[in-house]
C-alpha cells in the first residue's frame, strides 16, 4: 500500500545533503593539505594542523592551502552549473504532466552515484580532481534543488486550501531545521570516530533507503491522463518547459506580473547571498585564528541549522502582531548584522555568538516563497517551482563560485572581507522589498483593495480588479474636469 507523505523522503535527503557538505569540504581540505606539503595530520580530528602564529612557517602554508581549497570548490561548483540548470528546469517543468516522482527518483539516483564515488575516492585515494567529474555527472540527474522543488510541488498538489498549504510548508521548514541541526551536531563525531570512508558510506546507505522509499512506497500526487502519454519529439520536450514558464508570466495581469517579478527578484537576491556565503564558514573556521577541529565545526553547523527551527517559531509568533513583509525585513536585517559580526570574529566564543543574529535567516525565504506560490494559479505551480528552482540553482552556483573566488583572493590580507561584502549585498533585497511596499501601498490607497500582506491569495484577487478601479477613477476625474469647464 502506497502513501502520500513526502516528508520522510525530504528528511533522508536533507540528512544526506547536510552531512555531505561539511564532510566533502574537510576531506578536500585534508587531501590538498597532504598533497601540497609534508605537514602532518592531527590524528584525533582528521583535520590538518593550524598555526595561529603568523611568524610560523606553517602559517603561510595554510594560507596557500586555503586558497587552493577555495579554487577547487569553485571548479567543482562550476562543473555542475550547466547540467544542474538544464536538468532542474526540464524535470520540474515536465512534472506538471508526468508527475512529481520522476524528478524525485532521478535526483536521488544522482545523489546515490555521487555519494558512492565519494566512498571509493576516500577509500582508494583516487586523484582528488575526479571529484569534479563526479559532480558533473550527478548534476545531469538533478540536484538538491530539484529534489526540494519537486517535494514542494508534491505538497502543493495535496493542499487545496491556501491555509493548509502554508502550514505544510512551515512544517517542512521545521523538519529541515531539526534534521540539519542534529546532522550538523554529530557530523564532527562522524569524522573523528568513523573516518571519512565510513561517514560517506552512511550517506550512501541513507540515499539508498530514500530511493527505495520513493520507488516502492510513495504514491505520486498526480495521475497521468491518456493525453499526457502521447509521445512527443525531443525538440518539443525541451521547448515545452520554457514555453510554459513564459506563459506563466505572459498570462498574468500587468500589476500582478510586476508584483510577481519583484517578489521573485527579492527572494533570489537574498538567496544568492545566504547560499553563497554558507561554505565559506567552514573554511573560515578551519583557518587561524579559530583553528576549529571537526567537532567544533559540527557544533557550529548545528547552531547554524537551528535557524530553520527558530525561523519557524519566529513566523508563527510574528504573524500575530505584524505583516509578512515586516517579518522579511527582520530576517534580512538580523542576517546583515550576523555577517558583519562574523567578519570580526576572532575567538571561538565570538564565532558561536555570531549565530544568534542569524536565527531568523530562513524567515525571508519562507515568507517570500509562500507569497509567490499564492500569487499564481494552482495549475501553474509546477512551472513556478521549476522557474524558482532554475533561478536558485543558477544563483546558488554563481554565488558559491563567486564567494569562493573572492575568498581565495582576499584570504591573504583580510579573511573577513567576504562577510562584510555579503552584509553590503543584503542591501539589494532590502531595497527591492521597499519597492514591494511602495507598490502595495499605492494600490492600498486607491480603494483599500490590499488590506493585509499576510494574505497573498487575497492580494492576487485584489490585483485582478485594479485596472477596472483605475479606469473608474480616471473617468471620474475627467467628468470633474468637464464640469469645471462648463461652469466657466
């Protein structure tokens, strides 16, 4: 008997992803450290030595290692850019007709191939640059963004009421916080107690179980109609996703289209900074003066993951006393403060305290995603999530590559520069969100059509009648002018 709950698959996928990211970064750091020089590896932490004294000969060496690791991460991210973009966009767009399970299965197959290769790479000590080829091949099957996009679309298919949809999305954010927090907390112990080979093997087992669950236990939320089984050419199959996304924006009213574009731009601009700076935290913590080991990095990752849970609580509490757009502002401003504090963090205590202003980092993403999903029709959710996933994949890879490149250039003279830059870049979504307020306030003054930003569905219905109201106002003004001329 099959079930209609995608949450277990999301939890397993997030567990594997959360564990893979810090393990891969630390494994690459260790391999490049060993291949660059003859300095030893600390046996109890599986992480290389770290010198805090700038006069020490190992200090200049570790700066060189930091630069090489950052550039290697840049190459690895760029290798998965193009295939990840195409696979994500095509798979999610076709899921409107072919069902949501297909992108879930393919992205899980890609994750399984990647984790299996990490096991072999760490066991046989193959050349580290083969990891770039593995990233390219796995991206052909989709990536983490593909999986999450299909999962959100799966949930939207089941939720006919907008309130129910918001609750389900909030529950997903809550689960993401718990899984990422616990996984990050124990990731350091995985490395220290089990080593890299067994840790990567655990990831492979989790992805395998997830794939089995999707294949044999998860029921598709959409049923294919006979018309959808008609075979189409390869050209048509590639063209249809782009055409449906184009029609998503073309068929909307001018005001609604402007609002949709503003919200999407704000979300992607914020996503660009948050995702781009994330992997730099691990490199920053490995280097002096912090010199964290795997366990401390795990603690830091766990504290960072608490933002999913705290953001869920923040949205739940703030929704009783403020509007959605104000919650988004709180998330952006607190994240900006956290980035600025990180640039000047020189002690372990300070680095842990940095996580406090970052507790609401996920709030803008959750709020904006909910507003965007309620602006479009239910029949366009697949195309919408395909568009968002495409932009998130493109923006994420470019952001990670850009921040890695900037960090590799600036690490020698000021390690915290990239965090100050991220704080400045957060001004872009802040300004964009201000334009959203102006847009909504303008139409609110017209006829009180927008009473609250907490109901994007009501906003969607109000925007549809705005052109008619504007025409009525214009006619009234014209009649008033004619009356004045007649009196003269």
